[in-house]
C-alpha cells in the first residue's frame, strides 16, 4: 500500500474544507429556518404562533419550550450543529425563580422554567435558533398577566 502524495492529501483537505465552509456559511441563512421552530407552554396546549401573546396566570408554575427538533440532518449536518438561545426581559433574567434548561447543550431545544409567574416576568421572549453559531431562525412570544394589556408589537 503506497502513501498518498502531499499534493493529493492537500487537495483532499481543501475539498473537505470547502464543503464544510460552504455548508456552514452559505447553506443556511438567517430566517430561513423560522418554520422549524415551535414554541409550546405548560399553560397552553396548542403551539404559540410567532409574535403571539400568551396570558400566564399570576403565581403559575410553568415553562416555555422552544423546540426545533424537526431540523434537517444528513451526513454533514447533525442535531449538535444547532442550539437554541433565549432572550427575555432583563427583570426575568435576573430573577432566580426563572431558569433555563437545555440551552447549554448543542441541541435544537430549550426550556425556560418559571416558578411563581409574576408581573416582572411579562414582556417579549425570543427563541433564537443557531446553526454553527449563525442565527437561522427566530420565534417571538409575548407573555402577559390576564389583567395586563397586550404587549404584541407591530414592528418586526
């Protein structure tokens, strides 16, 4: 068995590198995968539509689940190429009774868990789907209390 020449090895490395870079950067664009993101809640059994409003009863224990597990995978794309990041109101982020699960692992889903939902948790929550560090999908949900006015924004 003969060893491959340095030129052959270099050519193979270049081809592999081009395939990885092309798929990672040009293969998936921002917003292209919005339809893969599904947000559900312990408060409402149906899927929450993008830019939708969800009323959460005061002092309710519950969660939001951002799930993009239906993303396409193949020999070069795997679930661990995706991860979910949550954006939430600053007051909720600072509160110890709100925490995230699953966001530290490279899987296309994550939970936000609320212990005793209160007024400073109301506002805009965004589930951001990333593919190899590139934002490829976004889903926004507005959480309110039943006695609060709607927070839905008309701007994108």
